[in-house]
């Protein structure tokens, strides 16, 4: 199954949905004409992964995309490009589309067959239950490449998990992910813990293996088909600490 990636930069969900429906092809064409480098990345996704990329930046209202917005989109696309190399096939297959938005309370979220990623996320999450794990450094680190990759893989992890809902395996997931691997997961639930461990398996394999060997082995056998990762550029210490400190 092919995956569609939709990039939208707007102020709100209602506007976003309308633009998505009526203006997408025209807006995309305009952006790509102005930024040939972006066109190259879009072509790459289509050629390599059969992923369709659509852009709907804020510039629709002013007639031009600001340079910093363009840079953000480009950076996010490069991070996505790297992430897609690492996640298991079936996790990709359950995603129908990916939306980029300009504002939001979270870094990213996933609902059924849909992933939403914020280009300018708030400083940490501000949800009721998530306030407890917020750190002062979140704002600076959230745009780092490795942090973006972690978030992406985390959301694909939700998609993998969702694909197993209702199956006997779900009880098995509950059982194997009751020990929180990050402080975020500690204050949330086993679903968030699964998604964080799913991302950690790829980006922080040594940490997961050393501290949660059972979780690591379960993911290796049941999710990653025995594939193990030893990335050339592992997650920096600062991000690792950010995910796990005071835990
Ligand atoms: Zn999550």
C-alpha cells in the first residue's frame, strides 16, 4: 500500500481541512515552482517510497512562503527520509497520510491511519496528564534532527500498535510494556511506552538493551524481525537525558 504525505502549514484544524480538500494541487505547484530544491525532495519520496507529498504552507494567505518556513519543511522532510529507512514495513503500511501543521500543543500525534506533525511545536506538551514530564529544555531540543526522528518513529510505533488492536497480541504488548522506558511514558500509559520503546529500539538501542533487556528482545522478535540498529549518528547525550532524566 502506498503512503500519502500531506504537508499543511495553517493556523487551525478547520481551515486546514478545507484547504486540504480544495486547494492542495494548486498550492503545491506554486511552492514547488518557487523552491526547486523542495521539488527534488518531493520527487525522491515518490520515486523511492511511492509517497505523495503535498504542501499547504501558511504562505497561501500572503502569496509567498517565508524562507524560514521553507527551511523547516525541508528539515522535517530530511528527518522523515531517514526515519523511513528504519521502521518496519508494516508500520508504514498502516499510515494513510501525514500532515505537517504550524502550531499545536504537541510535537506530533497519531490518530487512526493519520499522523500529524507540528513544525513549530509548543514548549513541551501542555496536556493535563503530560504537564508533569515537561522540561525547560524541550523548546530548544525539539527541532534537533534526532529529536524529530524520535518523534516520527514514536508515531509510526502507534500505527504498528494500532494494527494489532483487538488481537490477542495486545495483551502481550500490555504485559511487555508495563515498565516505563522514558519519563513521558511513566506519566502516560503503556501505549505511549510502547511507542517510545519502538523509537528507542532504533535510535537508542544500547540504552534500551542495557536497561530494559526484555523489552528490547520482545521488539526484536515481534516487531523488527530480528533487525538490530547501530546508527552512525546515535542520539546525543542531551536528548537521551531529556527523555530519561528524573525518571
Ligand atoms: Zn504517542
